[in-house]
C-alpha cells in the first residue's frame, strides 16, 4: 500500500491527524463554555437557554461525527469535507459566544 506524501513532506494520515487535533481543540474550548452556561441555566431554571444549550450539544455531536467520518472520506472529497467542518465549527463557536453574551447580559 502506497503512502501519500503532501508537499510539506507529511503523510496524508499525519496531516489529517493534525487537522483533527486542531478542530477538536476548538470544539473542546467551546464545549467547556457551553457546560458553564448549562450550569448557570439550570441554576436559574432558564428553559429557553437550556433548549439552546441542548441544540448546541447536538450540533457539537454532529461535528464530532463528521470529524470521525473524515477518516474514511475519499481523498478527492477531503478538502470539501474539511471546508464544511470548519464552517460548522465557526457557526458553533459563534453560537456559543452569542449564548455567553446573553448570559452576561442577564446576570444580576
């Protein structure tokens, strides 16, 4: 079995692993913030915020699935898959930040 090497001298598997680690770090950061918001929402019994948090958890799980699927994606589709994942991660992080801003605005 031949190993594909990128122009930077890394194998495709190494490049994919680096990409996966980068995305996971971004998601983990947003997930930590989301967990803080969830604790605050539960303390305040804020149903709208709890629903938003649950939706964002589902979005995070979908990103995790896509990241896992990336390992088996045909080489010709990897660039598109990465682009889709990055767009979803950006939306996810933005939504988490917006939720955080709402919590800061409602704290008393």
